[in-house]
C-alpha cells in the first residue's frame, strides 16, 4: 500500500477482542468481525486503514517485512521471534498471562532441576525455554510442539512443559502444576521500523491514542 495507507496485523481471539477498545480510542472501527467473516483482509471506517488477520505467532513476521505497518503481539511471541526490524514502543497491558514451567502433580521437580541435571522440556517456545534453563545451569532436551503442550508430561513425552498460564484451569484439568515462573506476559504494539519514519504522521496519533487508552484504563 501507499504511504497514505496503513495495514495493521492482528490475530483473532483474545488479542483481537482486547484490541477493539484501543482501536476505538484511535477512531478506528473494523467493518466486520474476523470471528464471523472468513476474510483475512478486513476494512475499517477509514478507507486508508485495513486489518490483516494472521496467526498470533506470525504478527512479528508480517510487521518485520513491512507487509503490515504495525501490529499487536504477545511478549511470548516477540521474545521468541527476536524483534528484528521492529519497534516495540508500548506495552498495551492486554492478554496478560505468565510463562511458567509445569509438571505432573507430585513430580519431584526440585530434585531433578538442579545445576548439572538434564530435563526433557516440551514447548512452543524453544528459545525462551533454552534461555531459562541455561541460566539455571540445567541441561535440557527441548521438544518443539505447536499446541496442547499440557499433554506431553501426561504421556511421557517430556518431564516438564514451558507454557502460558492464565487462570490455571488448563493445568488443573490435566493434573499438572506450575513449579516455576519465567516471565510475565502481556501484548505490545510492534511497529515496522521503516514505516515509523515514512508514515510517521499517520502512525503518531494512533500510538498516542493507544497510549492514552492504556494509561486511562489503569
Ligand atoms: O490459538 P492459536 O494456536 O491460533 O494461536 P495462539 O495460541 O498463539 O493464539 P491465541 O490467540 O490463543 O493467543 C494469543 C496471545 O494471547 C498469546 O501469544 C499470549 O501472549 C496471550 N495469552 C494470554 C495467552 C493466554 N493468555 C493463554 N492462557 N495465550 C495462550 N493461552 C493458553 C495457554 O497456552 C494454555 O494452553 O491458554 C491455556 C492456559 O489458560 P488457563 O486460563 O487455563 O491457564
Ligand atoms: Mg491459543
């Protein structure tokens, strides 16, 4: 799109829901809901602003390459991606959760997670997991999964998982317990570095409006 237009990358589900009020604060209203429509490109009340609906873990990639000018991504996804080509000017305080280590209830995690020991970890977040255990001096074999991490310790695929926990309901339902906190997670505004310069006049008021909405909501 031209320098007069903006493309925003968002994922469906919790991030989209919690982003709607922020967009509204910037005067941006989508013309339809991605939950109801199967469209991947959604218009807004502004002719020059559109949304692209992507997988949560793909948001940084679309923004990094300039296919979207900005987007909203979980800190989990952003740490894992590495952040190349991205400005992350604002913590939006939405989609909050915690990155945790979890094991089967009753599993003696303490006695197998000391420096020098070796653990098998299943996770969607291999970089975050590797860094966490490396800092503790624990050796890990990381098994990359794409979802349903909670199953892995139950069927002997791994000793532990590294995953996001919000209410704790999923862990409880699967007889797992959190044993270590890695990092608090929320979603951030991510802006393409080149777009921040070339589309500054379009982006600035939106960033200001988001910032006002976040601080006003406190
Ligand atoms: O679902 P899909 O595979 O399409 O992609 P996704 O899981 O990457 O996207 P989505 O929309 O589920 O999550 C988008 C972002 O929301 C994540 O990148 C996080 O930053 C944030 N977020 C906040 C969460 C959660 N809370 C959360 N609870 N993402 C996932 N979960 C999952 C968690 O992985 C676990 O399976 O919910 C389950 C635990 O929830 P509780 O409430 O039972 O503890
Ligand atoms: Mg999900």
